[in-house]
């Protein structure tokens, strides 16, 4: 049996605002939202229900975590959202107010643009070329 990454934790300030951003702006699916305690929920979002990897929206629970919201990788691109229709997805995201910090650019491996999530984490929107 092979191993795989199934969830990536992303520190957020608020569960509901993060759910709203990912489902409304990025068109992700809310996979699960389970209350674990008064302060903690198990919240999973994913580009679609068939994705093998989802994002665990983890609410910051202390000052150190809160300081790292939006900067989990020190300003580098953190996550990579692959698309098979770059122009359409890019236009939809721009239309929904997603902030692109680097405009679309054709690279040797495909078309790519960098956007930030609601807290400032950087993402690549990428459509790989056939040769990659």
C-alpha cells in the first residue's frame, strides 16, 4: 500500500470567514465541518470532492500561531492549485475579488499566476503544459 498526504493544515483566524473565502472565492467544496469543542472544529475544504488532498482549516489557538496566520512559509508560494482551464478559472477568481500579486505568465512548464488567500498566503494557479 502506498502512502500519500491527505490533509495540509492551514492556520486561519476564523473558521467561518475561511470557509467563505475558499468556497465562494476559490469555488472549493466544504468536505467536512465537525465541532470538536467550544473552540475547535475539524474543517476540511478541497477543490472538489474527488481530490486526494484537502486543506484542514486550523484556527489559531495561541499568540504564536496567530502571528503566523498568512505567513506560514515566510513569504514563499505555499500551495499550488492546478487547473485545466487557466483562462476561465483566472477570470472567475479575478471577478470574485481574488488578489493576484503576479499576473499570468507563460513559463516553460505552463501558464502560472500567483494569488493570495484572505490572509496573505501565496498560491500558484497553474495549468501545466503538455510537455511538462
